[in-house]
C-alpha cells in the first residue's frame, strides 16, 4: 500500500533518549486540513533492520522484521529498548568488536484524538557484556561422548533389571 519508506543512520550520545516518527506541521490547522479524519492516519509499519552498532557473528536484533499492522482505528506504538554495551572477541582475530545488543518490549496505545506516532525509547545498561568465541578440544568432545555412552549403559541396565524382576 501507500506509505513512507525511511532509511538512515542516527548518531546519538551514550545516554538514555528517544527518537520517533509522527505527523507534524508548523501549523496544526494545516495538518488538520490534510487529515480531516484522524482515524485514517495509520501507523502500521515494518522494521527491516534496527541495530545499535556493528554486527558480529550470531548476533540477533529483536526488531529486525517486526511488522505491526493496525487494522482499525489509530494509535501510537512505543518500543522500549534496553541497550547492552558488548565486546565481541573473535577466535581468529586480535581486534575486538565494540558494539551493542538490545532487548525490547512494546506497547500500543489507541488514540481518540491527536495524531499517531511511532516511538523508540532507549536506555543504556551500565553493565557491559563480553562475548568470546571459543572452540573445544577433541579430548573434551571424547570425554563428553564417553560420559553419555556410560550413562546410557546405566539406564539400559536398570531397565533390564526392572524387566527381569517384573
């Protein structure tokens, strides 16, 4: 359908804040004339990608692919984002990647008056996470395999004993 496509990069300070998309005009009367029925102003949206730093292998961005369709009426969607500073240490690299992960909760608020908006409210966690890529040796793998095999022998032996008694 018809709508706006937004793409861009936003530089922000390392403090809590927000950014939003909404209908605005210098003169409210002009906006009211363009949208005489505010219930028709729809903020349905699809977020293709939202990140707060450089991507690293295995990183998940929870809002990537988020689709919100507002079927009837109008309202504002608020995304509350908790940003966690992250250092990723790659196994085969001497250079760390300084980036951010995030978690998100959302809230939809129906509106009877005013114009709808899309809010992204973010807060930065004071703790940092360090993600380190590691491999395990063949000896560790072999030990785990022996432990699993031994556990299976014990369980099968117990089941055999139960069947013999019954």
